[in-house]
């Protein structure tokens, strides 16, 4: 070996010098994405191996988990036949495939619902460091991913592409201290800047004290940062503390809960409107009426002779007036003549109260409206009052 090195010493030194120069160039030179060439080489060389290891790990973990479940089920159910055990194994396999299909369907439905164009990606590894707040996904610049693109899930935003490599991309999560995005509250439209603080929660800065923000309000992207399109969910306000001149607001992000395996990278962002209805408002279920009740008639019919309430008696009175005048409620054509309610009371011997109440027996001592008692009429005639016979 020493003879070989002594014989080709010049060539060996030249190759070492050239290799050192290439390393120095790779360390100092950056590509169009503002990433050093040495980092591009390193990530490109490591990402295929990381993807393979992630696939092997997921497959082996799922196989061991399924085998243990099947083993426990077979131990607890010794009387089951062999065919039943085989069917259970098939059921477990199909359930895993269904979960994977559900995630793919959710992403596909989100892509169809939003106007923004997105590329689906899978998280293959976490960033280095115990306090790391970035991940790597299996989509890179070869499929059009660029630095600064937004990363989301159907539930909310996840982060931003920090660096794009040919076969992978580095994503900065919204909980990182270097992250920032423009946000707006749903109720009061208070605008601020979302920032990560290295914890599971985020904070909103630059919200003036006079802007009203309450616990439980939903926060959406405002689009002011030119990265995230407006209208994407961010999180829920967990605490609000007044301060001068800005409030101290903490937000619980909702997108990171679903960003365990699959995410979407927005290649063409399109702004959308912030929904007016809160996300947590759901329709209320109303049970059907009891079987003995008449659900087709919203108004309860009173049997004859029933007293009921004042409204029931008044309704019965007006219904009787319509029936006596051959009028059917709800069937009259436009322009038809309505019932004449000025002819109350509708039956002899009844009268209506001053407030349009129920029929009451008429007082025989009280003359009908528009007439005078006999005594008053004779007095007017004797005095020559108008309305009496001419005085001779």
C-alpha cells in the first residue's frame, strides 16, 4: 500500500485537492432556492434511505400489531374455528387499508372543495434536535415544490416549506419560534400576527387592546402574509389577557392534530371567504311527535264545550264566522273576498268582549249597539231631539 501511494503520490494529492475544492464550493455556493449545494447533496442522498426505513418501520409495526391482536383474539376464543380466525385476519388487513383510503379520500375531498391547487405529501422523518419543530415530506422540487409554499390539512394550516430539495422538502411547523403568519378572528375581524413559541400552542401579536377577542373564537388566515390564502382555519382562542398596547392571546392550533402522516402543499393558493357561521355550530336534532298526537295539524282542535285559553276561544269564534259565511281558510284564491268579521256576534244571544274575546251571553237589559233604551227615546221625543217624531 505504501508503495502504491509513493508511486502515485502526485495523482493522490491532486485528487484530494480537487475533492477539497468541491467540498468548499458546495459549502459556500447556493442554488436558486437559496440552499447550499452541500445540503442539497446530503438531503438527496439521505431521503431515499429515510423513505425506505419509514416504509419498513410502518409495515413491520403494523404486522406485529395485527399479529398480536390476532394472537390475543385466538387465545380468548379457543372454540372458534380456523376459518373464523382467517376471516378476522382479513378483517384487520382490510381495516388498515380502509383507514389509509379514508385519509386519501379526505385529502381528495379537500382538494375538490377548495379552489387552491395542492400536492399530497407524506411525512417521512422529523428534524434533528430535541426541540425540533420541523419535518421532512416526500415531495420536493422535482414535482414543483418551492420554498415558501403553504402546508395545510383539511382541518387547518400546518406550516411552511422552509427548503425544497429534489426528492424531499423541509417543512417549518407553526409552533416553531421562527414561524409567522397573518390571521384574523371570525367574529370581530380583529387582525394580528400568529407566531410560534416552541410549545403546542401559538400566540397572536399586534392585536390592539380595543379590539374585542374572546375565548373560544375561531382564528383564520387573513392572507396578509402572501403565503397562506385567506379563509383557512388556524385554531381556537384559549386565553386572552389585556395589555398595553397589545393583547396577549394564546391559540390552540387545529391543523397539527391531523398532520401525523399526510399533508397538502399548496402549489397555487387561492383566497376564500371566512365563514360567517362558527365551526362548532351544528344542527339540532328534534325528535318526532308522540304516536298519539296528530303531527299533520300544527294547531290543536278543541272539542265542543271545551273552554281552552283565550286564544283558543278567539280562534273558534273566527272559525265559526268563516263557516257561517261559507269561507274555507287557506283555500281562497287571490283577490277573493275575505270573511266579514264586523258582524260579530255570530249567533243570537251572544256578544264579543271589547278585546275580541270569546262569545258571551248577551244581557237582555242591554240594547244592541246603535239603539237607545226606551226611556231615553221617549225623553228625546218629548224634548224634540233629533231622531224623534215631529212635534205637533
